[in-house]
C-alpha cells in the first residue's frame, strides 16, 4: 500500500453545514485599539544599544512598504489583471497573471441534493471527502493522506496512482466502492482550463517537482490512474483550483462573498467577474453574466513588474526555491516561504554580529529550517514575553546562548515580515474590492497561514479599511473550503445537468438519442474540447482490466456537463443560480 495515512480516526470529521445559512462564520477577533497599534508599528526596544538598534533597523527597513509603494503595487496589479483578461494575445502574454476562466458560472442555490466526492490536492497532504447534501443540510466526511517525498519528485503517473489509491481506500472505508459518485477535483496548481472537467497543468509550484505534468490534462491523468486500478468508479465532473473551491464554499456561507483567497503553503485569489470585463471570453455572453476567474495572483511580479518591492532577502529565497523566477508574489509571504524570508534576515543579522553572538547554529544556517509556523508561534508571545520564542530558539539549537535582546530582535523581525505580508495581501484585496465595485464584499479565506497566524486577520482587515474606506468588507474563514467547494461544484454541475436534461426532454419530447442533443448545443471550442476529452477518457475506462463498461448513468453525466456550462439559449432560466443566490453583478 503506497504512502501512509495520517491518524485516520482523528482526521475523519463530520461537519454539519446548513444550506444557505443567514450569516457568515466570521473570524472572531476583537482587538483593543492599543494592541492594534503595536501590531501595525512593530517596535524594537533596546535602550542600551542605540547604535546596534540603528544598524538592525537599517537592515530590516527594506521590508517596510511605504504608502507610495503600496499604491504602486495596487495599480500594477490592476494593470496586470486587465492585460490578463485582454482579447489581444500579445497583451495577455505580456501579463504575469493568467486570469484563467474556471468555467464556474453558478454558485449553489440550495436545491442541490445527493452525495458527492471531492479530491483535494495542493500541499504535502491530499484529502478525500464525501459530502452529503440532503434536505437543506450538508455533512462531510473526510480523510487526509500524506504525499510522500518520492511522489513529489517522481513521475506524474506515480503521483496520480497514489491519489487513486487514496480515493479507493476512502471508498472502501466508507463502503462506497460499488457506487459511481460525481466528484469534484481540487487541483491547486496553475491550470489552463479547457472545460469544467478538463484542465492542462501549466507548471508545478510549491514543493512539487514531478518529472512531467506540464501540458497534460490532470483529469485525464486521474482517470487513467483510476482505470489502471480497475477497482473503483468515479465520475470526475469538475476540476478546479483551491481558490475556486473556497469561493464556492464562501458563497455558501455568506451571499456577499465574491472573492476568495488562499493564504496557505501557496497563495492565490479568485473572484466573480462580469463577462463584459472578460474581453478574451470566447463563448456566448449569456446568463448568468458572471464567471469565476482564477487569477493565479501568486505569479504577480514574474515579469518583473513588482521588482521595486523585492529585497535582497526575497532574491535569496527565490534562488533557494524549487521553481526559480516564478510565483514571485507568493514567495514574499505564503506559508512555504515566509519563514525562509525571516531566516534570511536573521542570517544577515547574525553575520553582521548583531545577534546570537555572531555565530548562530548549523540549524539556523540550514535553508528552510525556520518554518513559517515559528513566526506564528513567536507572534503569539505577548509584549515582553518570550515563551514561544524560546521554544523556537530550542528548535534552532541556540537556546543556550541566546540573549534577551536577541529575542527582542527576532520578535521584531517576525513582526516586520508579518506586517509586510499583511500589507501586500490587503493591497490585493483592496484592488479586487475596487474592481468588482460593490459596497459590501466578503472575502472567503482558507489556508494554514491565515488560520494559524495570530495577527494576520486583524492586520489585513485594518489595512483594507484604510485602503478602501467606503466599502464594508469582511474576511471569513471558509475552513476546508478548497475541499468542500469541489463537492459543491460537482453538486451544482449535477443539478444543472439534470435541469438541462429535463429541459431537453420538455422541448424535444424524449431523450432517446443523447448525442443528437449534444450536437444541438451551441458550437464552441469548449464544447468540442469536452467531447474529445470525454471520448479519450471513456475508452480508457472501458479498456481497463476488471472494470465494467460505462453504465447509462455515467453516460448521462458526461453528456449533461456540456449543457451545464454551455446552456441552451432557449433555457435561460436554467442557469440563474447566481441571481437566486442574491449575488448582484454590476452590469456595466
Ligand atoms: C498555485 C495556485 C494555488 C495556490 C494556493 C499556488 O502555488 O499556483 O494554483 O491556488 O498555490 O494553493
């Protein structure tokens, strides 16, 4: 059995969510203003060493962002977004932001029913979920699995075999091996989506360095791995990015949610865009007039447009990273890199003889040894308290000689790195708020950095309020949104496909010949791609050993998907879930 499970019983959780709850589960922090001031203005207090103080501050100063720099980051981001959405290929190619069409145009309307699977791959764990939506209630069962190192660096088929193994082990455990449930697949890497159920990997990011993958359709890779096993049947009806899943989950929690963000190992954002602003849109501009755009905002700066905020520490982190020269914005603050940024600063301070007796320790000098969770731990120590900080010092093997003033400096470094992170995140949120131009916006956030950093939520929100003071903005934690959101997308796809089928039945009298109906769909590159991808996928499934040919049910799902995301003109009301959900899209 490949890989190992992570304490299965503890990870298996049952979460009850109400469908369309009236209010969001806001992140709860209520900070007294004086404390907020200390968060916003980290201070280094070393009364006996004014000179040293000055030297330290000079080194760390490059991490501070001036108001002008923040404004420039904002205007740069907006410009790159516009280029990324442009009709003109040259302009699009000049942007560092792919601004990908996700093919998700409808959010949940509360009428979804059934059992759905989700597969969520993004970090060194992956999850399989069963989400049951019945009678207006939603329950989810999930199991986490490890992605061992050899799978991060091996071939893509080895990785996908491992994912298929996880799905099979989950289905076995839940007694679902004989079923063929619709599944949403959250794949948290840059994808060029060809349809809701197919997407080509652009490149690996974060800690993944498989020997192949870019250019391949990840749903096909998954289907092939499942077929190789031959012991399970899963109908992957949707592939999505984790931000899209989080947007879906966020909209479920709060109907003002139109933006989602991942602040975890990696970083990215997604938002509901009006079709009129998606110049590169090739399909019909029909209802609903919105589409979720996966920005891949972690790539901001990959074309050099944000070099003006890059510090020597960021350059060093990039050099050490798996994918040099890419995901520039993500590397400034996401969970995989933020600790390393702090370590680079600490190394410089040590080498200049300003902390840790100028000697440090082999641990400190080991790349990636300063985990981002250490920043969260240190930031949790109150003023003048060094309890967690000392625990971190023990991890770095410097606890025997670290001085109290070193502790102050280390804490100060972590505060400055955190403050820069919060400022950049807030700048991005402010741009998105301005862009969608609503008076009230909720941002759904998922990811370990956001969940565990004790100050990030407050710092981000405070800065957003300063940057866009006239908009009511809320950040909510859409916990496990990336996983549940995949099941929600599968649920919406299934609902809409059923509705489309019924509509066809009504208009044509019968549905004897499904292929005939699919020919009637508006011809578009999307519909064609779906057809060809599906055919390939099907032949693989049927050929696989020990696997029965597709059931009628499976055929029904594949065909219906086209209708789902290319709705028939004669059935405009089918796809009005956005409107039902009460999401006002500004029509320009
Ligand atoms: C990936 C994105 C993903 C983000 C958060 C980035 O490295 O490129 O696709 O959404 O991490 O997981």
